[in-house]
């Protein structure tokens, strides 16, 4: 279809300071260092995609994404943007892995396809805007007193659930949760994320059992992802439901975890799955297995998080959303996209496509390449 031929491709670095360091067990994050992809077709459609590379999780950085994207661009230029299977297979043919930068191209291609179909992206993906999406808010890893104060602030701001970064020693993490519960009370929904920080199954089981009295909804990735064969033992011994995150990158990981009965929940991220085409496969596997699903992200702006919200509306088994990182930015470079409303409610874009772009003033000053 000549009109939907990819005519121009641009790649940008999106660099934004954070309000304060965001600390997890894998280390501190000091600034947003993302990659934005803009695809233009001959008939004037423009698709936007974003990824937030993460060195310790997907092995990518803003620099590797910026370079690998320059392998993709000439290979896609001149192709039909509506040939999603063909375009995405070409990315896999060019390079193994690199799920983060692949996801930015995947999102931009889906944006064009949904615009061409005249549908919101969630509807193009087979979903409906038939549920209220609400985001949690995350407490960064730190001293118990600071974590308590942050949790109390988020409770005052009306967030319906609070997520807490853990991954230290048993004594440290129990002290953190005890302090937070003393501040926000015993019933406010509380979730925890170790980011693999407890490392071994035995250590994780000990910490989870010690935290069992604190009314915690679920725990993300308690052990090293390489030890996924041990995750079913953690699940069996834990009083807190287990959510796989780093150990669930694509549909093959999801199938293994389901077969092992390793967890009750899966956390799907576009940057881990290479984009919508594999993220939806994960969701369908999880739904068929009766698992509860969450959609999250890394440090995406509201552009990348709007893409995640479209994914969250594409499958009824997706119940949890972790879309809070744009609230940590010092500036918002996004035009359009979803909006944050009181109570952590996400007000979704309902026009054709993704519905989010990056302000041209930001793009003009960003490091960039064009094909």
C-alpha cells in the first residue's frame, strides 16, 4: 500500500532529570534517559514510540538503543507500515534481544496502524475502554523514616495502592514495612517489590514469612531471575502472592513460569516483551492460566505509559497498573496521552492511535538522527 510506506524515520534521546533519585535494590536511578522513535508514512501518518532502557534488567542503555535503532531504520524505510508481522520480524532478524529499543519501534508501528484503522490503540488491540485504570505510587528504597514519610504523602494524595521497593536484609525490610504500616495504617493496599534483591529462595522465604503479618497484596520478583526454577518453592512457602517481573520477559518465559506454577501473577512491560506483539501473547497465556496480570514500566514518560495503558485495556485479566514514573519527572515533554486524575485514576485518550506525542520544542533540542 504505497500511502502507508515508511518514508522517514527519526530517533531521539529523551533526557529529563528526576525530582529525586529513584532507588531500587539494583541501584539508584538519577535521571530519565529514554529513546523516542518517530515514523512517518507517505500519506502523512506519524507514529510515536518510546522505550526506557535499563542496564541491569534488559541490558540496554540510551546509547545502545540510539545506535541499534540506526540499524533498524534503514531496514524499515520503504516498507509498508501496516505490515506489522513483517516489520517486527525484520527487527528480530537484524539483532537478537534488545527488547527495549524494539518496543519503541513496535509502539510507533502500532500507533500508525491504529490511526489508519481510525481506532484507539486499545480497540485496535482488541480491547475496550470498559474498566477504570488506577495507578499505584512507589516508595523508593531508603531509611524506614523516609519511606514512611513518602508512603504517608502518597496516601494523603489519594493513591489507592502503595508499592514499596525492598530487597535488603530481613531485618532492614521488616523495619521498613513496620514503619510504613505504622504510618498508613493496617488496611491501605500495600505491595512490595524486591527487584531480585533477596537473591536465593531460602532467603526470600524467610523475609516473606516475616512480612506475612503486614497485609501485603503481592510481592514482585523476590529472587534472582536466573533462579526461576526455585520460584515455585518460594510461592508454596510464601504467605504473600508472588508476581514474576524480571523473570518474565516474553511469551516463552511466561509459558515456563506457568508450567512450573512459579507464581500467581505476571508483570508485563512493553520494554521487556519487545512491544505489543509479544506483550499480548503473555497476557493471553496468563489469562488462560487464571493468573492475575499487571502492566508496568521502567522510567517511561507519559508517552510510553500511555502505550502501557492501551495494553492494560486490551485484556480483562489485567487488573493492576504501575504507571507512576512520569510523576517523578521534573518536566513533562508529552503532548496528549493519558491524564492523571485524583485517586490515581488514569483518564484515557480515546481518539485514533496512541494519542501521545513529544513536544516539538523537546525534539528540536534532543540528540537525534534522521533517515
